C-alpha cells in the first residue's frame, strides 16, 4: 500500500543496490495497472506522453496502483505547469518531465511541483492528494514529498547533466535511449556502439555528479546491461509490450513457429 513517505524519492537519494526495477503503464487500463502493481516491480510509470492516458484515466490508474506495493511515477506529456498541477492534485508525487533541453526548462519543471514560496504550484483545498481535505498538514508537507525526474533525450541535453544535477529540487535524471539514438543520427539503433558509449558516459557523468540516473530497456538482457553500466534505477518494457510479447510467443508456440519480433520500441 502507498504510504505518506515517498519511497521513490528515498530510493533516488539512497541509490540502493540492486537498483529499483520498474515498468511502463501505457494501456490506459486501471485493471492492468493494478495487476502490474502486484507483479513484483518496485515502481510503475504512468505514461501520459506516449499513450492515450488522459487526466481522468491517470486518476483511475493512480487509484488502482495505490492498493499495490509499488511506488508510482507519472510522466506528464510536456513541461506544462497546468498539467503538473492537475496530476499532482490527482495524487501523483513523483513526476517525470520529458525532453528537458535547458537549465531554464529544468528550473521551470521544479517550480511547477512546489507550492509558494519555493515554486508556483496552484493551491486548492479539495483534491485527492490531500485525501479530499482531510490531511491538515498537506500544504506544509507536500513540497518535501515531491520527486522530480528530468528526461535528457538528446546529446545536447546529456551534456548539461552535471549542471542540471546541481539544481535544487532535481531528484533524478532519466536517459531516453530511443530519442538519444535519433538525436545522434542513429534512429532506433539503440544497440549501436556509439549509442552504447553515450549511454555509458551518461551513467558515469551522473555518478560523478552524485545524482540518480535511470533508463528503460526492451528486455531483461538489455536492462541487465544497463545495470552493469551503472544506472541507478531501471525499467523493463511496458504493460503493452509484455502483453504483446507473451501473446505472440503463445501463438507462435502453438503453431510451432518462432515468435515474430516487434517493430520499433517495446516501451
């Protein structure tokens, strides 16, 4: 069950071994999300960037996951303070921001998650995050329970990692391997030697800066290689990718065929 303490934030500070393991929720289904929450992962990411999930569906998924052992991260579709306000009022407290490209964008992301005077989050007295107004100390404690994760998805953004890591309020960074490969002119070639060197360099830069650095991989072997590179939290695939993988393998097994490989990203 979700507790008042943000365990994900604590894990980012602790950078524990083995790294916390997560997966993506992309199906927009609360029942699938709830099942995934009981599957043994440490954290689940509710993805509003690359899925049909809207604010009402995100709220329902947060409700479903709140009864499971997993911690929840929510990726907003963009660095938009209005969307951040809405998902935080709905109960999200670990927020991932996609495609951060500058220090100003990083500062704006942090500010959107904090009540004044530390930030610009709008104040409401009645929402799910405050248990509908029944937590008398919510406003005084909310800022301390927020975790901000900034995605660095281009070579230019990765180069800014040390400066971004030094900003107050940034709890972790996350490397997007698919977009990074595209920014390097190697779209979809995550396994290319040059991309692998860039990923290893990002993990090393994060260790030097003392900040948690995460990544997602399509399969167990890839995720294990990321752990060996030194990434401090990792995710494997998504609910849809895992479902499709099992579905294709089952159909192929009955027919005595090899399971076909999916085109494109598995997450």
